[in-house]
C-alpha cells in the first residue's frame, strides 16, 4: 500500500505543464470514430 501512495511523489516541470495545456488536435491517434467507413468496419461481426 505504501508503494501505491508513492505515485503522487513527483513534480511536473513548467515545460511538461505547457505541453499538457496545449490544445488537443481533435483527431484520434488510432482511428477516427467519425469516419463512416471506420464505423462500418467497427460494426462488423468478428
């Protein structure tokens, strides 16, 4: 349990905080859920 509490023992640099605050690009890194072709592919039975 003590090791689990150590997860909070870190600090973010100003540079990393700035990167986190950057706006999201609005696209998935894996696939676009709004792409009709992808929706059809995801809906197919395995």
